[in-house]
């Protein structure tokens, strides 16, 4: 007899990850090329690992500042200030156990039971997961296919706002579509949020990976920092995972108005009790000395984008446009069921891709491919994949 346990309904309602389901289906297959998750194939650079090792050797293994050690918060402020061309106080930065932890804290700050949060989709499924676990609801606004990948209808975004809406999630450059907002679009979104007194949760994790000059500000994507005032209701979630090949380190940060410091400190305390000091030492090394490695990562992803685009563009069975930002190709085979298609790709091509249905209703029929990998893997993957996509 199966025993039934009572749990909170919002916990039980958290959606299963379609990405994890697909990974579990294909895990361990000999020769499979895994392009299904959002990470590259390079290990963390030695100079980062060595900084963490020195910290461990020095005995930095105790509890520490809930907001993050001051040295890391200062390093984040230096790096972000240099990237964005403005001075930012370290008091705005709060160290988290990866970008997901930053997302979780941000959602706790702005949404709870009965609230609605608008998310342009297809979108990273963890936004929905964090909100659902909090008792909030996601309102999807579908991104529309366009000549530069995808576009966001600002009228549809505004029309989706209702009396229970508390926040907008803006991920630009976006996972999985590569949609990247222009400076003017970010300014317009900010005006909508101001007029309705809404929070914005801004995920700008992929801002260094921008390929189309129409959406670029110098060598990065446009940021809400380019258009905001000092007192805006914007929470920025960030991570060191993508730029510095540190996905397994679980280190990131939340940027928020300094006035929320005590509250965020409490939320860190009651969720992770702070990030390990030795991990934070590695993060400092990454931020202060990692620009060469970031440039290498960007160059590899640019070449990966070219390989994937050259293979997909000629296919009349596939709807695809090269993404203007991030390091994913999101393409659709209209009329297909994406989870089944992802399994078919594993079985017939021995390539792992993420099913579009994992990213919201508007992702159905699509597949996401991460091209932040070495070019030989991508060439082989596309040689295997194209015959399957042709049918």
C-alpha cells in the first residue's frame, strides 16, 4: 500500500524539468554529444581554482558574511562598473549560491501567494519553478519569431498586466531564444513598469554574448543600467557560471537597492547561510583576472554560432534565425511534439538537445541547442542532426 504524505500545494505544484527528463533519458550513452544544458565544455581555469585552493589551505572554512565577503562585493562592483561604464556601490551586491539562488531570493522579494508575474516565453523554466514554489502564478507573453530571431510585442506585454501583477521578468539576452532587447526597448519596458508600479527582475547573465550590432552597446548587450535611475524597482540576477566556466561552483549575486540589504541578508541566512569563503576567493580571481578567458569563451561561442547557423539555415523543415545574443540556437519544427523529438534526436543522432516545451507553451515544437562548445564537437553534432531534422 502506497503511503500518501501531505505537503504544501505550492511545493507539489512545482513543475518537473523537461530538460532534466531529457538528460536522464540520454545520460550515459556512449559517444553522445551533450548540447542540452546551458554550459560550455571548458573546465574552470586553473587560476580560479588555485585561488580557492589557497583559501582552503589558509583555513577559510568557517561561516562568513551573509551578504558575501567585502572583497568579493567590491570585486563585483569593479567589474560591473567597468562593463557598464558607471560607478556602482558594493552595497548593492549580495553574494548568492549561484544565479538560481539569486532568482529565488528575487522572487521571494516580489511575489507570493495569489500574485502574478509576467514572463516572456519561451523562457528558462527556473523562473516558473521559483514562482510556483512561492505560490505565485506565471503569465506568459509569447515572443514572436522575427528576422533577427524573436521579438517582444510591448503592447502584448502591457495588456497582460492585471490587478494581481507584481513584477515583470526580463531575460536579455534570453535563454533559450537569444532574444536581445535594444536600449530603446528596455527603456519602454521600464516606463511600463514605472507606470504600473511593478518590479522588474532582470536576468542579464548573457550580456557579454552579443552578436548583432543592432542590439549591442559597445561589446555587450543593452542593460537596464543604461536607462534606469538610481532608485528603480529593479533586481538584477547574475552568476559567474557562464563567463568563467564555473557552473558547478554555485556562485553568483543579486543586485538590489541597498535599502533592502537587511531583508536580503535574512533571506540568504534562511536559505543557504552564505557562500563558502574559498568559493568566493575563486570568484574574486575570476572577476579581477578573467577577462582573457571571457574573450576566449566569446570567440568560441561566436564560432559555434556560425557552425550551427550554417547547418540549420538551408533546412526548409526548420524555422530558425541566428540568435542576436546568448549562446543557444532555438529552432522549431512546426507541428512536432518537442519532448518526443528530443528523444528521437538522442536515439537517431546521439545528440542531446533540450525540448522546447520545457520553456513554456510557446516553446512547443522547438529544440534548444547550446553552442558554447569546441568546434569539432559542433561540426560532428550538426552532421548527425541535420538528416534527422530533414525527416
